C-alpha cells in the first residue's frame, strides 16, 4: 500500500510580497504558527516548517526544480470546489530524486510505477 503523508508543502516564488501574502493567508486560516514567523525569516530559509493543525513546509527553493519551471508546468486540481496548483509529475519526481533521501527515492519508485500497478504494492 502506498505511503500517505499528512502535511502540505508549499513552494513560493521567493519575494517579500509572496511571503507576506502567504503568511497573511495562513494567519487568516487560523494557523497561529504563521504569526510567529516573519517575512524575513521565511525568505532566509529554503524550508520553513510551520506546525499547527497540519504541518506546512514552506519552500522558497526545492532541489531539482526552479520556481519558474514549476510554475510554467504546474497542474490545476480541484478539491471541495477550490482550485489548487500542484507540481506536474515530472517536476515532483525531479525534486524527489534531487533530494536523494531514502523516503524520496521510494516515492520516485512508486510514482514511476505503471498506472495499473500503482497502489498494488
């Protein structure tokens, strides 16, 4: 059975305006840990972890993919009537492969399985 994680990873273009908009949106959503983080702190790190009702990893960069490439190749999905942008499968695989951790490489293996056999492991 595939491994399921219960966190959210957000890749932003690393500008002060984007960081401020994200933190404002997280605070508006009731995530108190966003109030403990500044725009400057967010932009100073490749990954900032905010732990609240859900773990959110805010990434200002990600291995193997540039923001501009990811944005240009993004996919749109709908969940409960709300549209979200996600990495295309190829960029997700490139990022996980570049990260190189055992858990990421296992994700790559699962992502590269033929569709009909995915989920039967």
